[in-house]
C-alpha cells in the first residue's frame, strides 16, 4: 500500500486513517509526522482554497452578492489569523500535537461553516 504524506491534504490524518484502518504502523507514522510546519501549511491551504472559491464566484458572477462574499473573505482572514495565533501559542505547550489536533479540527469545522455561508450566498445571488 502506498503512503500519502498527510501534509498534502488538510484533512490528511483522517483521509489516510480511512484508507489504512488496520495499519497500526501507518497511523503511528502519521501521528508522529504532525508538526508545526504541517499545521501552518494546512491552515494556509484550507483558508486559501476558500478565498479562491469566493473570488471565483465573484469573477463568474460579477456584482452578485459582492458585499456578502467580501464579508465571508474577511471572516476567513480573521479565522486564518486566529488559528495561526493559536498555533504559535500552542507550539510551546507541553503536548503541542494534542493542541494541533484540536486546531486542525476547529479549522475544518469553521471552514465548513464558511462554505455553508458561501453556498447560501451563491444560491441567494443566483435566485435559487
């Protein structure tokens, strides 16, 4: 079975664990591999993808819900700044990987909520 490094996926740990449920060694390597650099890259990737999706909607549908989409981008930037601050604070903690897991979970939950808001704004802007 080929191993995919988790840093290529924002939800890398969950993705690989679903593929290799019975591979204890694989899960140990993945958990050991999580570090400060990886969590920073994950935050950058996920928030960047969301902002790209927002700008894509604005480019494809000019003038439709531009203010709402701009507010969503502002929320995403605020989330990015908050999570990066949490990462820096937790890197000096006694067990930083536990903190990184919580931050990664918060990243995915809050980004999902932002995507729900983007979907609602897109439906509203397109009249659906």
